[in-house]
C-alpha cells in the first residue's frame, strides 16, 4: 500500500504544472489558456473533416439502396460491421444527405444500444418525427405512445435510423412498437446499424446487408493525413520525411480501423513531433490487433495510460453512463468538480478549468462532441462504445465503479466507491450501508427505481459526495436523515415528485450543486440560505406549482450569503431587493414569475458583469411588463431569453455587445416599433426566435445586409403576421428557417431564393393554402425554395 501511495504522489508531482501549482512563476496558466484558445479555433474543422474521410463511395451506395423503388410498405437497409469501423458515422452521412431526406416527409434518429427502454425510444421518435418537445410525452405510457406514433406513420412517409441494434429480438420488438401499422399507411424506410449480420438479414431478407469494410492502405493514410495535418497546423509546420514514414508505419499497424487511427492521432497530438518520440509510441504497445470487438483495445489502452493523471479520473468517470447516452456537458462538469477531480488554478473557476479538461479529451479523440453551442462550447458529448467499455473495465479494476443493471449482484459491491444504476427490468437489492459504506457517488439513470431499493442511502453513507436521483418518479419526500450527509457536494432531485424539503438540509454545509427544478415543492425553507458553498442552485417549479421562497421572520431570504453562486434559477421575490446585486459571480441567471421588484432587478443586473446567460419571465397576464436593463457593458452575455410583455423594442445600444442567442416570447412588440430594423443590426447574432405572440404587427421587413451572422431564425405563433419581406442581401449566413403557426402569413418571401446558404426550411402547422404553395414542383412558392436541400412540411 505504501508503495502504491508513493507512486501516486510521484505521478501527481510530475504533473504539478498541469494543476497550475507553479502558474504564478512560470506563466503555465497563461500558456495553457492560449493553447486552449488555439484548440477552440481548430476543432470545428477537425471534427468536420475527420468524420467523413473514406465514406464517399459507401455513402453513395447506401443512399442508392434507401432511395430504390420498392412497392413494399417497409424497406430496411442495414449497415453491418465490427465496433470502430464507423457505422454510425456513415449512417449520419447518409441521413444528412438532401437527396435521402427529401424522399421522406419526416425523419428520426434513434440510438438503441443494449440498454434501451422502449418508452424512451418511442417518445424520442415522436418528438423528432412530429417536431414536438419530448417532455410532452413523458407522462404517457408505452401503449399510448405506440398509438401516437402509428397515427403519424399512417399519414406521413418517414425515414427512421435505428443505430446500434444488437439482437434479432431487439429488432422484432422495435418493429412491433414502431411499425405496427404496416399494411395500412405510407411507406416507411429504415436505416439500421448493427454488429450482427444475422440481425440485418432478419430485418429485411430481400436487401443484402451493406458490409462496411476496413479501410485500405490509401484510405487509411488519407484519414491519418487529416488527423496529423490538423495537429501540424497548430504549430504551422510540416513533417519531415522520417516523420512521415513513421506515421505510415503507425497507421499501417491500425489495420484499417478508423477508430484506431483517429484515437492514435489524438495520442500523437500530445507528443513532440520528432522521429525518436514517435518511434517510442511505435514500440510501446502490442500492435497485433485482435479479431472481434476488442480489435483496437491495445491502441485505446495506450491512449488511456498516456493521459495525464488529472484526465484519467475524468475519463474513467464516463463509464457511469449507459451506451450511446448523450451526456450533458454542464452536468458532467459539475459532477467532476464535486468528485474532486479538479484543482483550483489561479484566478480561474474550477468550472472553467474543467471545460479545458473536456476539450482536451475531445482533442485526444477519447470522447466526441455530440453538438456545440454557437459560442463554441460543448453542449453534449458522447463516448464510443469501445472507449466506454475501456473506461468501465479500468474503473472496475480498482473498484472505482460498479454498474447495476440486469446482471447486478449485491456481492460485487463490497468497497465500491461509485455506483451507477441503469434501467433494469428485474429489480435490484436494497441499497444498504452494510455493503456500501465506502460509497462516494450514487448516480441513477432509471426512472422506476423503487423506494425500498434506495431509501437506505440516507443512513450510514457518511462519505457520500454525489447523490443524483434525477427523474426518479418514485421519490416524493426526503427523510430528515439526509442532513447527516455532511460531505455531500452534489444533490440532483430534478423532475422527481418531491413535495417538501426537511429543515435538516441546512446541515449540508459542503453542498455545491442543488437542483430542485421540476419538482412539486411549494415552500423552500430558510435553511437553504446557510449553504455558503453553493455554486449552482436551481429551484424552478413544475407548471401549475407555485413555489414560495421561505422567509426568516420579516426579513427576505438571505440569498446574498451565497456569494460563490455561478448559476441561479429562482422565482422572483423579495430576495431581489438589495441582495441580488451582491451575487457578482453569477454566470447564469433565470428569474420567473416577475411582477414586482422590477427596479431592484434592473439595478442589480447592471452590476452582474460576469453574466453569460439570462432568462427573465413574467407570469400573470399581459398587464405585467417585463423590465429591460441596459446590457451595454455585459461583454460576456451571449444568450438572452425574454418571456413577457415589453413596452417597446430596446434600443440597439442596450443589447449585449456580443449577443449570439436572442429569444422573445409573449412580448407583444408593435408594428410601429419595427423590431426587425433594430434586431437585424445586432452584429454577432446567430439565433433569433420570435415565439408565441412576440410580435403583434402585420408586416415584417428584413433589409439588405441585415442579420449579417444569423444562422437560425424561428417565427412561431405570430397570429397577425401577414407579410414577410426579405430583401436581397439579407441573411447572408442563414442555415435554418422555421415558420410555425403564423396562420395569416400569405406566402413565403420572394427574397428567399437569394438566401443560398439555407440548408433547412421547416413549415409547421400552417394553413392548407400556405402548404399548397410550397409543394415540390407544383406550388407557386416552390421556385423560391427549390435550392434548399431539406424542406419539411407538417
């Protein structure tokens, strides 16, 4: 044990600069920040290029199969291959082709994996196919969801991707649930990815599975050049002949497996570009790749062991998540901080430091950025199945993690420090401190966890740092014993059926994150304001539930005790008066139910100069006006969401100077205010949504040169809008246009034919006459939009 501790100390010591310990003397922090900015500038190009190399011919052939004439009601095309070959990447390339999308009215992408729940897959499919928020379907049971889906598929010709189907039985279940209407409705086309050729043959015996092959030498080297050249650009220098020869040898050892090549590129990106260093990599691993699912495990293992110590724990933590799970980066960052993986580095917040960790793992190709916000930050990420398997395997070796699912056994939990509960139809043994008293973290992904299975968590778990019960629908109350978890740093009870909070919660003096949003809590006790370590506090109620912020005698809640708060989601109240202005570390602020305290709010917001995201909402009818402060000095504020009536459109100089995302709802902006004349001049705006009576006027004009950087525009439920005009030269960067329930709008603007950047046009819930005008080849407005790759009409 002593030897292990000494080795660990040596490892930490060797990485001390990466923790920022000597930053003030060496300038290391500044250098790392500069490196981080350089990575941010390069990463989008890297992600776009690397993902598509070698699939041009495959994409054409799969697309041809999908578009073929076939009288059958169900046509299934399968992509088959081992793990790491790029089945999902190829499927995405085909799915995003305009010639494929235009063969169907609606499309959906469904991740299946080994741990799927049919209800989740159904609600996800309906949300995508019908373009409705997924939360609208969460209260419906599986039978109701099947009925809704069948009704849609009977009327609409659709394409559905089922990604990562493992067994024949899985396909049979999916077919019954998703396609039970066959013989009655429109033709449906399915693109399926699987490692099992028998699944593909069973799904459609009349179409031969598309067997994805290993890359040839030429394709492998083309992919490697994309990876290596991306890294070379960072230092703006080319490779020597010796280095290129070594690169070819390294790539040859990957045996044509794309995942191995990309991960190898991530590994080499951290190495000095000299023949001696690359030669050490060549000699440091058993390059004899195995057959089957572990084909590239040696390369992946090398990439893991090469990670700096501070990144290894972060990587292993990803083993918590189910296969093909879309991971919220915001939540992941807070969990990493709570787990103690992050060290304070100079003036930087731990959250900012961990964002660099996340980007470094992406740059090393250990995880993937599923999507990004328009400010460049990672919104959601994913981990490849094989890399997830590696994380789980390595974490279990040291008893860092156990996953409880269908193969759960209580005997495996002795001395486990982190426990993840995955959806499980067979139930699990009750959580007991007698076997789990070493537990540091409990994260649940199952909505139906029974109370007898987790109620023991509150007694005897004195080492618990993380308790995540989000979406556990059986959770209705918390016992007073929760106050004994004094080491707890992260408590997530979002969207449970929780109705009250015990006063003993005030004892959780180390709590950093408390999420109570979407619960049934009606009263927040004053003890919450004692938690001075809180960094992220979210208390926004479910619809129809009024949450009162507790008082202490006659004094407002002492919110200003929480000086470290970075995130605050709270209903409006007297706490705003003289207290909000002291929370100067806030990055994200959401205030709902605004009726009173408006002057105090605007006076306070002026002082919150670190704000990045702001949501303000009025609740109570159109007679209540939403306040609008001047944001001219808020240089970090990039997202602004305003829900409520505005007296007029704010002046251009009062908007944040670097605003990227702007959303108005129920604003009742008037025709004479000409809101578009102001909004089109915002220099950095990329997303604009005018939703639910945001504009009362009849005419909307978008001028030449206006909206210079806008990429996404949504006009939704504007009941008086009759005429939308787009002058030539407006929207030079527009990619997506959504028009939804603007029932008096007569036609699409002529100027759309000049917006050559448009990739998607979505027409939703518009009158029959309007839809007739945009019908392919026949409608009067078709000539205006025929250049757009994807036109969807609902």
